[in-house]
C-alpha cells in the first residue's frame, strides 16, 4: 500500500500539506496510522503540480529515496506554489522494481494519476490481460512495470477514445474493465485512484475482494479557505470525512464532492470498511 494526497483551491506552497502538518504526507511515509499491509512507505515518492500562471502540462518531481531522506524536498515544497497538486509516498509491491520510472504520479499530457492499492500477483495474473485491453497509443505510454501504471494505461485508453475527453468517465470505464478482469481471473484488486487535469480531482475508493484502503476528503470554509483535499489519512485535526466504500467522486472548486456509486461492479457483498 501507499499514501496519496490531492489538493484543489487557491495557490499554496506544496509544503503546506506535504511536509508541514502534524500528520503530513512526509510523516505518513514513516509513521502511517491506517496502513494495513505494510509498516511504512519508504520506496520513493512523487509530486505533481500545475502552474496556475500558465496553461501548460503539469510538472513532476519523482525520487526513489524515502521522503525523509530527500534533501531537495524542503526547499522545493516551500518554493513551488500551486492551486492543484497531487503527492504520493510509495510502498512498493514485492517484485516491482524501485526505479524512478515506477514512481508516481504518472503524467501524460494534461493529466496526473496516482494509485494506492494492488493487483495481487500482478505479473502472473493481470499483466498481459491489462496490456491487451489497451490500444496501441495508450500502451506506448506505459514505461514502467507496475500494476499502477497499467491501470493508468486503461484510463488513458478511455480518454483517447472519447471525442471530448472526460476524466471522470475515463476513470469509471477503466475501473469497470479492471473489476471485470479481476473477477474473471479471480484476482483481488484494490484501487484507490486519484487523477487530475488541473481543474478537478477525480478519486475512487474501491476493492474487489475485501475492504479498500483508507481515504478521506475535506472541504470546509475554516480550513484552507474552502479548498478541497483528498488524502489517505487526515493531515491535521479538522472535519475530515471518510469516503464510503465503492465510490467514484469528483472535487471541483468551492463544491462538495459529487459521489457516484460503484456497487454495481461488485459480484459479492462488500466487506466491512477497514484501512
């Protein structure tokens, strides 16, 4: 499992959420509270942000170092300001290489993407089926070996096939394909996804054969001037709301999330919520 974070609101320094809060993403990398299948997230990290002053693709900074060992993070987090960004601390699935190409977020064109979860025994189960489910254009964008980037490939494929690309629709299509393959191959999948195009955050909390990883959202006028935040664990004391199981939701400026049920993707009763 990993830890993820997304922000949408007035421009702020990345450090305001990534490194400064009492339970920041940095703290979650070495002392997570709700990590079910690992002790820490020490296999790299990444940041992805949009420059609110210019219309251009987002920027990323990715490293195979643990967050607490990267000497550039403090300066970078204080210097870069953004109104939309995502961040990620990695706990690598056994057998998947600790290489910068496998670090998230993944960026293609105007989109950023993170995945917290797993495909059980990915190389022996859904590696080839996922590749076969993508068109050539999306498949060529998959540069690493992780289950996460192959899920991103499904989302990209759905985006490329739409005349007017909708990130929400593409995530829903990809997750439907993923769940179908998971059940057909009797392969447990957990898929907390977070994607952005700079104007919105699209997220899911979902698992096929058990409880999904923890996920929370926050939007309150007394916190960060009403900005929207989604995170694997609350970063500070406040009115954080736990996301229900089996949902896709979108966060847009000055609005509460729009939730869409994914319960139709389940072929068995949902497990009770756990981390």
